[in-house]
C-alpha cells in the first residue's frame, strides 16, 4: 500500500508541471551516445510520446555523428573535424544526406510510431524546414577555414512544424539545411546549433540538450555536486571561476545564447539515464541543470 501511495504522490507532483506546460513547445536535441544505445533511445522516445500525450508539443532535432562516421569508413573515407565540425566535401555530403536525413531520421520516426505516438520526418524527401548558408569560420590566426558543405541555419519554416505539433504529431528534424538563396545547395549543420535555431524560431518554452553528463557540477569529479538550476549570471560566474570548464563551456554558452533570444529555459541532461526527460521536466528537483 505504501508503494502505491508513493506512486500517487509522484503523479500529483507531475500534475502541476503537466498543467503548466500544456500546449508549450519543447525542442529536444537528440544525439551522442544515446543514439548508439537502442534501449536508451527507446526509453527517451517513450518519454517524448508521454509528453505529447499529456499536452506538450515536443520537437526533435537530431544529429547522427557516429552513424555517419561508420558509413564514411565503410566507403573508405576518413572523417576530419575542425573546431568540432565535420569537414564535408562532395563525397561526405552524399553520405551525410543518406544516413542523417534518411536512415537515422526515418528510424527515429518509426520508433516513435512503434511506441504508440505519431511522428513525421521533415527531410529533403518529405518537407524541408531548415534553410541556411555556408558557415564561415576562422582559425586562431584569423585565416578563413573551408569546411566544405557545412552550414548554419538562417531561417526555419515554423508554420510546418507548428501545424504538425498542433495536430499531435512529433516533428523529427535532421540537422541539415537547404541553401537560403539557392535551394539546390545542401549543408551539414551542427545539431546543437540547429536545435537552437528551431527553439528560437518557435519561441519554445524549453530547449533540452541531451548530453553524456548529468548537468553542470561544482566539482566535475563529484556527480553529487550537480547544480539543478542556474541563472545566466551564475553560469557566467562559474565559467569565469573555472568551475565550468572543458566541453561543458560551449554547452552552457549555447544555453545562455538561447535564453537571450527568447527561449524560457534551457536544460542539460544525461540522455543515457532512463526516463531522464520525464524526470527533468515533471519533477520539482529534476535530474540535470
């Protein structure tokens, strides 16, 4: 009986959040090791189905780096990265499109359908919603770096995404875009930046970045030192003091930039934790930052 009462308490705690977040959009950036673990992916997508069922409007933006690298190696191509972005020539672009905008995109949507939800792929073969331009980067000496067909999103077709969300369908968007000025051009886009662009265009309530860590910790060696909530000012102070360092810095900075552009909250959570999305969104303490 006590276990049953505790289950009811969990539902009551979730009730307040379910009511508060009804009809609100949450953009979920899917990538990393969770994409390589079918069990973890299934639990995560089941969370997405739950979110849609209770009235939220989840939107998935995904990468597929490991699958792309495997396909390139099978084709005898060696992956190269500059400043965390994949150098994408003609041969690599064909593989990125086939794997990311095709196989991975279809797989995610199919898994959502198998779990009882409704999903729609938004890719080059169905309906493209991301448009952009070639990304221009410079190295430490100020010289321009040519990454090939790597782009940045400049426009999002929000009407298509919103119409699907209103109809109870989860949009599944690969991190690729067509050229804004020349739609015959195709570009590979960093999934974090693509998710940010979508969240900002939709005026999302939340942007959730799935990571391989539980969030921001005061001591990186101690997971119990996780900080459940940070203001932008507190985050900047932790970066300045060195408490936030390494690969966590760009994630936190991406969250701060998203907040500056109108998204209400940004979350960093460990996508490998079973039902991490539900625990982060529908409990008072959450499991990330």
